[in-house]
C-alpha cells in the first residue's frame, strides 16, 4: 500500500504547530480568497504554499546565504526585489527554524 503524501493541509497544520503561538490553521470552509490567513497568529498573517519544488531562484539564494552565514552565527535571509517595484514591497525569505528562533528571542 502506498504511503499517503503530505498535503497542503498537513503542511499548514505542521507549520502552525511549530510556530510559537498560539498559531492555528484556519479551515478553508466558508472563507473566500484573501478573507482570512491560512494560519491565524497574533503577529503574522500567514499564507502557506505547499509545492512539490520551491523555485530554484529561492533555493539557490538560500544556499548562498547559508554558506555565507556558516560559522558566524547569523541568520540566512533571502531578499527578492522585483525591478520597478518600490523597495518597501521587497520580499524576504527566512527559514521556519530561524523565524521561530527570532520569535522566541534567540539569534
């Protein structure tokens, strides 16, 4: 019998479980796109995307940030700015483990 693959719902539940909270997955039932976050949290509006593969530009940039941070106790962070956009609209990508440490007051 084949093993059940993790679904996007499972990913949302697991991420909510790992976040210092309270953090709770918001069921899809009765909500419309953009009317509520995927995960309810006191400080964040969390929209989760569960994909077979994360885009290469993100994984390559994170690998580079991790390599640069190795041995110096800094958090690897990927900054993605789209040409022509205001810099206030720049995206930051951080690993869940690092975000949890930041929330809990660690490095």
